[in-house]
């Protein structure tokens, strides 16, 4: 038997070697038949080798081991304490720390909520400090959507649908929904790919739809559309997205419903009307200060404001994107938040618009930092994926997610147990918000509205520290429209902003 096995193995190796020598696609295999395949094998398992055996606890990317472990432990309800002090170099440039108080406050028994709803809103919504960010059914499995939504229902926080439409899995457990509409208008789409007002109004009237949102861009690939290959458009996805089954669907990088800042603001007002007065807003990854100011000018002139703006940072990344877009297009969240917050303050509209922050939010310290940078609440995507079992294998775009989170393969998705994972989502969100409240209490803060930029410090060199009060420019209420002198970077952008064009 052993001899036969050896003969069979030798014959297989000879066949592979012959093929390698004759094929013309890989030079490596022609020069090193059979053994050359080891190179491709090692390349395949490189991410796992890097993650488990090479990277340190605090320097892995996109999320380091410490952050992933914190999410896992909170999701499981186990201890998330670290012994023996920090592993971070607190004297390295980029290190950030909060200014704690010598008179900390008691931690509130109930976490505060943020009321979403401006003057045109008749059905305001109280948003949690941490919510599920936009991830569509199609990019995530049915089981993952069920777990996220049931967790949101149990914890009383919001679940953004992503731009793929509202599926039955978003509705089954009754979690609060933010219905996101993208450039493909999935779920409210005319046969030629336009926006269907009647279908939008019908679905927006759903009891669990609490807010409606227009996606202008996302952090992973701002300004870029998407293509859903026909092979992935099965009957279920075709029904949810209201597209023909088996046909490739293209989401353009631009919207049909507006072409100017003024048209954008008018459309947000129209969305709110069609939704029966529910909060309406938009999401964007900031490109330029001028674009944001042009939108704000339109708000002032039209006297129409969105109820919320979600700022997505360039560090966001659940959507698969070309490396060039992921690495080099779009503004990071800190600067994006600062621009949107200060633009609204500068035109005197900050009290009418709430700001959400989305982009690598995973821990309580992330929440507090984003509130200091100008947000009112936060959304998390990848951290919520960790809570339902994601192991950062980075196979999301291959349909071969090993834990059933980011796949439409029924066999793989079946491994995700909704009953267990929804509880993890609930526990993770509650523990992370609790952590944020504890940090704020240590800073002497009873309410997030009391947070100030000087309460977050950043080391900018080995011997110099500055607060965010110094690192970012903070405008006074109404400063942009009052005629008062402006900082140079704001003066030029304000002078060139135009409510009737996005073109500089």
C-alpha cells in the first residue's frame, strides 16, 4: 500500500511538473516546477501568518490585536482589563491622551441620547452614542444582518441599512433603522435607475424606519460607484434592491437627484416630506472645505437644513475599494469632523443639525475623541462585525468569509449563530458606551455637551504636546456670515463657495 501511495504521489508530481514547464503564464513555475507552488501557498496564508505570529498587539492594521481583543471580550461579557501598564510609547509623536479632572464626576446610570430632528422634522429620534454603521445585505450575510438588528433592538440603538435596501432581515426583529439611499436608489428605484418617490414614501413609512439618509460618499472610496456582478444578483438580492435577477447592477459615483448644493439641500427637504416628517440627512467623506461651505450657504439661503450629517472618515473601510482609493482619496475623520462642525457653527446652524462620526470607531476612547472633535454621536461598522465574529481575515470581497459574516455562501453563513451573536452585539455596544461614560466622568464631565477641545491632548513631537483647541481652528457662532475677520484657510474657502455649483 505504501509503495502504491509513493508511486501515485510521484506520478502526480510528474504531471504537475510537466504542466508547470509547458504553461506560459508563470515564469517562476517554469523555472521551478512543483516546488514553485510553495511560493503561492505562502502568499495565500500570509495575512494569517502576519496577524497571528508576527505583528505586535498594538501595531496591527487595520485594527490591532488589542482593539480586536477588547471588542471580543466586551461582546462575550468577559473582563477587558489589561495588567502591567500600557504597551504604547507615550512619548512618540501621535500619542493622544485625555485631560482628567482632580474632581471626577459620578458615572451617570443612564447613557445620554442625542435628539435628531430640526425645525422641519415632526418625528424626532433619540440616537444612542454608538450605533451600527452602514453595511448592506449583500455585502453582509442574512445571518449577520439578523444578529446586528436583533442586537440593536435589544440595546435600543440604531442600525443603518447601508445602500442595499431594506431586506426582511432588517425587519424581522424590529430594530430601529436608518434607511440609507445611495446612487443606485436600491429599494426605491425606477426601472431606468432613477429615484422612485412613491416607493420611497411607502417604505419610509415603516414603523422601524426612524431616519432616512442620502449617501453622497463613503470613506473607503469617495467619489467612486460600485458594480454588483450579475452572478451575485440572486432572486433574494434582486427583490430587495428592485433590480433584474442575474443582471449586473452599476451604482454610479454621482447622484441623479441633485447637481448643485442648492438642489442637494432641497432634495433632503423633499426626503423628509416623503418620509412623513422623519429625520432626513446625508453621509459624506469630506473632500474640501469649499464643498462643505457651499452646502452650508445653500442651507442658509433656502432655510432648509438636514436633521443630521454623518461624516465618514477616509480610514473607514467595510466597502471593498482599490488600494489607491483606500490609501489616498478622502479626508481623515478628525479633519472632516472639524470642518463640518465649524462650518455649521460659522453659519449659525449648528443647533439645528446633529453630526454623526463614522470611521474606525471601536472603543470608548474613540467615542469620546470624536465627540471632542465635533460629533454628537458615533457609528461603528467593522467593530460591529468583530462583535458578530469577524476575525479580520480580509476576505470580505471574495465571498469566502471564514466565519459567515461577509458572504452570500449559505454554507459559510450558516456557521453564524444569530441567537448567540445578537447578544454579543448588544453587550459590546453597552460596554463600549459605558466605557465612554466612565472616561467622561474621569474628566469631570456629566454630559457630552460639556466636552471641550482642550480636553484632548496630542504629542506632536518628542518634546512638545498640544491640545485640539490649538491643533484645529474653531469658529465662533455666526462668524462666517457676520462679516468678522476669518482665519486664512476659512476666508478663501468661504469667498469661493457657491450654493449653485460644486465646481471651484
